[in-house]
C-alpha cells in the first residue's frame, strides 16, 4: 500500500552536515490522510564532541539535558527512522524538508554507515516537500485558502506553518515541536487537497526527477512555470523559465533563463545579474506548464502568456544563453572539506563498502571495531566507524581508545571543524551575555542556565 510518511526534525543547529538532531517525529497516513499506526517521537542523545547552538535551543526549547534524558543514541535513532523511510511504497514528506531536514537525515545516515541516498529510491520509495506546492497554491489557485499574513522581512506572503495554520483556523498547539509541526503539515496538505485537488495531484505526480524531466521539453525550449523562494516578492514566488540545457548527459542540473529578467549581456555573474539559474530536478521542485495561468494568476504575478512568448523569442537570439557561453562562465564547484564527518558528497560508497556497512550494522557494539577494522576500501569509513562507536557506545572502547576519544572530544570543543561553529569559549561567553541581558526573558534564561551547566559539565569531563 502506498503511504505518506510525514516527518519533521528539531535540531541543535542550522548546519545540516554538522549539527545534530534533537527531536524527530513522524506520522504515517494513507493517501487520503488517514493515520496508519501510531505517531513516532524520538529524541537523540548528544555525544561529548559537540556543542549545541544556544540560539537553536532557545527556538525549540529543547536542552541537551532533556535530549539526553529522553533520548537514545544517534545510531539507534537513525536506524528507527530509516526503517520507517524504507517501508515499501513510502513517500516521505516534509515542510521545507528538501533543503534542510533531508540533508540532516542524509548526513546522519552517512555518519552512521548507511548509504545516505538509498531511502530515496529503493523499495519504490520517494520523497516530497510541500512548501513550494503551498507557494504555488497562493500564486496560481488560492481560492478557498487564506494567504493574507505577510513576512515582515520581505513584505511578501508568509509561508511559516504557524502563520498558515492560524489564519486558516488550523490548530497548532506548539510550534517547533516536531510532532506538532508534522500535524500542521498534514493539515495544510489536506486543506490544499480539499480546495485545489488538481493542483495537489499535479504536484504529487511531478515530485520526482523522471516525471519532471518528462514534463520539461528542453530541446524544444518550451517555457514553464517554476515556484521557489528565490523569486520571493510581493507578487509571489512563481516565474516563467526557459529551459536551456542539462549540464551533462543524465544530469539533474538543468540550466534555465528567468523570463522575467532582462536579456543578459554576459553569461558571467550571479542569477541576479544574468537571470541564468541552475535548477536541480532531483530536489522535488514545483514546475507547471504555462497553460495553468489564468487571468487572475496573470494579474497576480504580473506577466502573461503572450509576454512570456515574446521574451522567449528574444532570448533564443542571445549568444550569452548558449551552453558553451554559460558553462565557460560558471566556476566549477569545489568542496575542499577534509573532515570525514563532512565529506558526504566527496565520494560515494562502492558496492563492496555498502556490504561492509550492512554487516557492521548487524554486529554488537563491542564487535564493530575489532571485526570491522580494515574491511573498507575507502579509508574514511574506518574513521567514521571509530567515531560512531565512540559517540554511541563509548563504554565498549578499550582504555587506550577511551583516552583517544577524550582527546578527540576536547579538540572538537576547542577547535570545531566547521567555520562559524562556536568554540567552547565562545559558547560560554555567548550564553553568559544572553543571561545578563535585560532583553532575555525568564523562560529563555532557564534554558540558557541549562546550557551553561551542560558546557561546564563537558569542560570537567573532557577538557579539564
């Protein structure tokens, strides 16, 4: 049976490759939003090589002490989630999940010796993110749904779950609690399905790379609509794009020209300067044919089918929109990260190493290092294995390895591997400044005191 698995994460920071899960929640429903089984709520214990972001803790209200008291080791949490993701015919769905939650899940799977991409395709599984469907609903078919609240930073329509649920009279008891956010996401999706079923069904059908590629007629240069936050304005988030070419054969990277922009006089520069953008069709983007435009949506968005076609005719004559000019002008992406925790995209596991991962995951914690040592072809997985055992089951380490683990943790706290991540000294100074500030309310100070206690405890155990 095909099902939705609606999920949400609360995290201890905003770097998806480095920061850790605080709380995860998911609810499985059938395709008509009827709940299947019981909701799942999990907390993840923190290992002593990591400091949470005070700002993130103030947003979620989750402290390290709460996560450690209620939680399970990260390896066990991701195993539970992966088992749910991999139920045959599961469509994993989130709200703004492709850009953040899914990346956190990938990195957590990677750190714990899983193929980080398997859950997105095996067993006829797939993923979806409904936030751009919500944006497209406001732009193209808003009838029956209220989008009156504005984002004070952009003066454009707000797509925060709390704003959508409040103005559409959907109960959301506690924002930034993973389970409440899941329930709100389901309610918003259900509302769109009820009020605009054709748009909902279109987006659901065209969530995956292959169906999107079949819809976009690149060789004929047929323009289409794309909805994304990059286009945010008072008018909306939907622009017409002219498909130009794929970066390479079988690539998911599609170069397009934004037909609301001036015809470029160079291929060099940012999207804002050239109108040239790189659309990743494997990231569940919202796309639609121009035929979806009606008079109301044309007035709302500020362009018409006729104006789009006139721009296409101009664009096709532009030499700076040719493949050779664009690829020559774009700098290739280089990821110079060296720390094994962060090199998820630098190399992918061979079939041999995937098999080794599976066998190690089946071992008892005390067997993993002795039996798994030197089995991988790629040496970075040996380093990840050692870190995984130390983070999740430090009690099984030999005495010498326990000393090495303590030294590793101390180095991470004093000199974390990610630029912008606070050192222990900055972590404590930030907390003290917030505690002493007259702008910090009592509830926030309670959380900050917990964070200070946690930092002092880590210092005694690891650095002192």
